[in-house]
C-alpha cells in the first residue's frame, strides 16, 4: 500500500485531486495537520493533533452506478474498526459516524471529472485522541478518547482502517455489498424524525430504514419514498409517536 505522509498540507483530498494522474490507484495520503481541511457542503474541517486525516485515491474499475454506496462503505468500516476497539457507534446516513449521538468522524467523497469520470477521492477525518471541542461543536462532536477515556495509537488506527476499507472495497468491486447489512443494523436515523434537504426543499420525514440499494427509506405524511443523497438533520421538535 502506497501511503504518502505529510506533516502539513492544505488538504489530503485536494492533494490527491491535484496529483491523481501521477499516483497509482489506491494511493493514500495522510498528514499530521491540514491548513484547509474540507468538509461536506462547502464547510471547513478543523483538525487537531489528535485527529487522523487521510484520503484514498480510487481510479481503476470505477462503477459509476454504485458511487453513492462508497460513503456508506466507508462509514461501515469505521463502525467495524471501532467495534474491534470495543467502542459502540452508529452510522448516520449518508456520511457520518457517531458515538453516543455525537459525531466522531466525517467522510467526504469527491470526483475528478475530465470529460469522463477519472478518479474518486475519499477523504476521511476521525477524531481519535482529540481532547476537547470548542463552541457549538462541544454538543455535537466527540472523539474516541473523550468517549472511552483511552488514548489510541493513531498510526495503528489508520492501518486498521485501511485494511478494513480495502477488503470491503474489493468485495464491493465484485458486486458484494454485504456491508449494507451492517449499515442496516447500526443506522442511527432509523425511527427518527428528520428535516430532509430534498433537492433544496425541506421536508419533515420519519426515517423507516435503509433500502437494499443504500438509499434512505422515509415517510412524509402517508407517502413513502427513497432518497439517494442529501442531508438529514435531526428534528428535535418532532417525535414519531407524538
Ligand atoms: C464532513 O463531515 O463534512 C466530511 C469531513 C471530511 C474531512 C476529511 S479530513 C481528510 C480529508 N481532507 C479534507 O480536506 N477533508 C477530508
């Protein structure tokens, strides 16, 4: 496995998007610190010395029809590694992993498109040994350390994650989406009311579960439908039984 290590870089994902042509498939980039870490929906991603941040370049045998499953695969691998570490977590469709309802990891999937799809860059940030969070994040974020009181070897964590990721990804490339079973069992949103950003329109929906194709099954009033991508915010004022 080709792991490129930096002490400081703007963003491991931006690096791969610049250098994808010169690097081999499955290259991994990690850095102790990012000066311009990117989150989803144009947000920034802040790291500290306790974070593990890395990106993976995928450029061979890409399956355009099943790209939307990749963040889910990444999230299930995080769930799996945390389980092996004795930490119980859940996967918040489509991109986050939570411990006790607080986010400990985020996943950003980006593509390189030049006339056709050339490469995918999967960027992952995990709060491993982070000691504290400021402001608004205090309520919303956690780290493996904060939730267990234990410190983890950050390099070991990266290698354990990559082992899980590449083994799941090989299966996925062969059409085996077994990871969806893990997702279905440990999906955070099941049974919750969410405010769904549905193609720019806000909808209050009850989450019924995850479909076999990885989409989110939701119910709005009496209508059941499936959502393939988007942002689901927990709706604190609504309760399915209330
Ligand atoms: C999110 O939750 O909004 C996604 C966060 C993804 C952050 C990771 S850290 C490594 C990689 N490089 C980036 O600039 N972003 C991703």
